[in-house]
C-alpha cells in the first residue's frame, strides 16, 4: 500500500506522520503509562482499549461540515481537513465500553462478581497460521472463516497502524492476498493466493468432525476470483451445500458503495456453507447461452428494490448452486445489462431505478 498509495510522496513515511503533534504526544504518554501497569491481564485489557482508539485519534479521521466521517479501515487516506479527537476522552470511553462488555459476559454466564480467570468463560484463543491449526483431527463441530478477498484489503499493511505501537509486526510473506502494485519484492500472485486458500481449507477439513460444517464468507466483483475460490474448495475435498448459501449485507459504507455497480464495487458478500465432499466433484460447466442475461432480467422484474451488488450476488448464488464456471461472470456484466436497459442507480439508496429517459 505504501507503493500503491504513494504515501512517501505525501510525507507519510512512518506511522507517526499520521498523527498531529499534540495527539502523538498524548498517545506516547498513555502507552508509557500502560507499560507501567504491573498486572498482565489488566495491562492486556488496557492495550486492547488503546489500540481501539488509534485510527480515530489520527489524521485519517475525516471532517465534514455536518459531522465527522470516520476513517476508512481499508486504506491510509488522509483528508485535506481532519478531525482531531481528544486522546484521553477517546481512551476513557473505550475503557468504559470494555468494562460494560465484561459485566455483560459475567452477568449472562453467571460468572462471579469479582473476576477470577480460573472461573471465567471456557474460551481459548489460539494465534496460528490457517494451514497449521493447533487442533486435533475430527475435533471441531463448526468452522467460520472470513479469508482476505483477493486484492480487496491488505490486512498486514493496515495492521501496521496498531502493531507499530505494540512493537510486533505481521510477516506478510504468507499473507493470503494478491498484489496490485509492484513493491520490488516477490510478486504475490493469484496462483499463490489459490494455493494458500486451498491449504487453509484442507486444514479446516482435517479438524472438522464427521458431519461438521464450515462457512466461508467471500466477496469480490471479479468472476476469476470466484472461480479461484471454487477450485480451492474442490482441492480441499469440500463441496458447497447449495441449500445453505446465504447473502451477508454489511450495509453501505462509502461513496463508492452508494454508486455500487457502476463503479464496479461489490458491497454484498456470500456465505458458503461447506461439507466434506461425498464423491468426486463434477467439473464446472459454462453457464448456458443467454442464462446470465435472462437471470438478471428475471431478478429485475421480480425485485423492485435491488442494487447492482444484489443482482450480482444473486447471480453468483445461482451459479454456485448449479456448478457454473464463474470465471467470466463479473459485476461489469450486470452493470452493462443495466445500462443496456437504460436503468440507473439512485445515489442515496444505491438501488436500481429507471432513468427519466426510460
């Protein structure tokens, strides 16, 4: 992202340059005070609250005349005018929110009034590579996984904003992403990404109990990436349960999201529930001639309140259930069909509407 966003050209050469002088001083003092807390669990909770305020306390938090606009969590954009929050107020609010969360957990699980780790919830967290899980064979009832969606978000790059304050950084060498820019190092290709996904899915299949299920959340506007996902699933010895394909609507989050479709930005994801393949998987087949256009037209007729992303995921859902090869089914196909039908997108709702001309 440093190369793709030309951060150096704008003087953003370190995480420190993303903060006002006043706020970085306040954050440094706060981080130093947390380091002096002697009780490890309390220090960990305070660091959790501290990392939660870093983006909002930075220049990435945008300002508008009506209200602050928050900061995008997928890039390092700094607006011409940013909103400077009070660091200590932000931190106090996060600590209070964490305390309320703890109280809710204790209350709902019947934990003692005074927290004792020995009597806490029966939960274990493991940090490991997705292709080497520290779990036994056939030991898990259900897996939910939300892998990176190709080249949509570069997580290790974005993690740097928090990790720089924690003195530990993610090694991007094994990150499941596809590079968009030449960074001068080894290129992280689509083939590499597919191999990483397949290895992670195989590991999930290993730990699943007989009869267990696995849900994969995925979203992309490129059919080639969806076909890559299909191949990874087959390579792992898994298959999609057609009756358990669901749509996840995370809401509109940006101007591009509101123009979803004509800017080729998918704002909806599919949740694919997988099971161990019962037999050798059939080969994917191309969609029948005219089937894609026909399905789009049918969806437009039957649903008066649908977005281009909604049309696209409905098309993908049908294609996956019918074992279509999705490699050439892009969001652009849907938007072209809308243009041909003289339809447009409402900027407020992001829904398909008929143009005044039509």
